[in-house]
C-alpha cells in the first residue's frame, strides 16, 4: 500500500520528493511474507530541498509506525491522514518559526549551539520548546567532531555552571532572552537568517544553517593546524593570534580546542597563551 501526501507547487517548478519504506512487524504465522510495509512519500519544496531535512523526515515517518500495524487501517482518516498532512509544518518549518520568534537575537542561539550551552525555553507551548531544541541540535556540531570526547567534555563542563544557561522567556512578545552571549562570527550571520525568514523559504534557511556550520568547522580545523605548528614555531603562534582576532569566533574555537587537546600538555599551553591574548584584546576594545 502506498500513502502519498503532496504539497501544492507551481507546475513549472521542480518538486522535491522524499520516499521511505516503513516496514510492518512480521507476524509469526507469515515470517517470510513479502510486501509487509508502506511507502511514505512527501512532495514539495525545491528539487533537492527535502534532502536537507532527511533526518527530520526520517524521524517524523517513524512516528507513524504504531499507527500502521493493523492491516485494515481503520484509523486511516482519524490518525494517519491528519498526521501525514502535518509533515511540512512539523519537519520543515521549525527553523523558520525559530528565526521569526527571536529575530536578530538568533545570534545568541547560534553561539549557544556552537558552545554547547543549554537553552531553556519558559512560558511557551510545547511546539515552541521543541522547535528551539531542534534548531539548537541542527546548528550544533555534535556528531561532526573528529573526537566524540570533545562534545562530552564540553557538555560536562558547561552543565556544572547552571548560570550559563541561555533562557528564552516567551511570556512577552518579542520574547526576552537572558544570559546571552554572542560574538562577531555569529552576529555576521544574523542578516542572512532574517532575509531567509522574510522570504519564508525554509530550504534557504536550512542551507544558510549548513553553511554556517561548514564555516565553523573550517575555522576549527584551521585552528588545530595552527596550534600544532605553534608548538614548534613562534611565527605560527603569531599567525594563530592573527587568525583568532580576524575570525570573530575565537572564544568558541578555543573552547573546543581545549576540550579536544585536554590530554596534550604542549597544546594546552599554546591554547592558554591564545586565551590570554584574546582576553587582552577584549579588554583593550572595551
């Protein structure tokens, strides 16, 4: 059986398509039976746009699993179709809703995602809390780092400081954010997100988010290379300082570098020097 939900699109536009086979649990009477499953198909957006949301769509489809275990599908109209009809709002539009919610304060969420800072949403409905949580997860570099211990070390260190939590209070409009931290790198992406939200294009917003993460990863890799070189060259240490001063993301990069090089004394010494340099630069500009 095929369940198909289509999103209206202009005829001359290419339409993206997401398909997933959701297998039923095999019955003991027919363990080798074929065809026990459903093909879920979502259509909409750009030709490649839905690929940007594959993880979200995979998770959303799994939510149908318990509803599709009865072959008669008595719940087709009461559960299955209503659930399918919400796929675009639930799996694609959450990034747009978050940008619309916080507007230019989006830089604080981006910084929180990169620095593994916990974000708490209060006085809001459950969908807003879920949207913010999914945005932070999508913007973070968790799972992309070469060493999983980096994320674990950062999360442990930050969780010990409850005052570092970024809080979004939705009791007023616009919401109030407290314990906010940002930097020039995150601030530079504000306008791109606002432009994407104004065009109401969730696929463009997701691509902007992916570009943001890619640039952060490139800078992290550059810093790692500079730190290794600085262990043997004072000129490389000078280049490190120049790089951190110019990238605008030095606090986050050094935070990640310290966690990743925690068992390398020479690298930690270099990172300490760089942290002191950034601190002096910050005080000089204050």
